[in-house]
C-alpha cells in the first residue's frame, strides 16, 4: 500500500490555514485531528469521504467536539489539506466546501505558474 503525504495549502502570503487551525486546538483535540489525518495517509482513501468533486473530508472526534479537514488528492502520493473546521451541523457547511474548492483552484493556478 502506498503511503500518502500531507501537504498544507498556503495562501499567497504564505499562511497555512489548516495548520493554524490545528495549532488553535487543545493538545488533546489536535492529537485527535492529526491521528485521523495519519490514518488516511497510512491506510488510504477508504478512511475519507468524498464531499464534492475532488474534495474529500477526514473526520476527527475529540473528547467534546468533532472536526473536519477538507482536502484533495493532488498526486498519487500527496494529500493537500484545504480547510478545517469544528463540526457543528449535520451537513458540511456550503461555505467550507466553497472555500476548499476555491483554495484548490488557487493552488493549481499558482502551481502552473511555478509560484506555489
């Protein structure tokens, strides 16, 4: 089985929104999110759920809150984290899905220009 690697979406200014989100969590919550991401990286896409076109989600469950990481499989080996949020509703918020899709488009456009 292939081992996948996570890579963070970076804004034009160099910010890493998913990394910043994870760092804002408690140590226990962050560990739950990282463990869920690692499960996808080591055990494959069966541990993720497709939510729209090329966008998938990782589900993580902390002691009192649930989290989602939206990502895309960019290459055979790379998972690109796009958005992260605290799960508060039954459905993934449309605004988070749109943000993930916009970031994926931005990433790819900048990558073609060689400035990602």
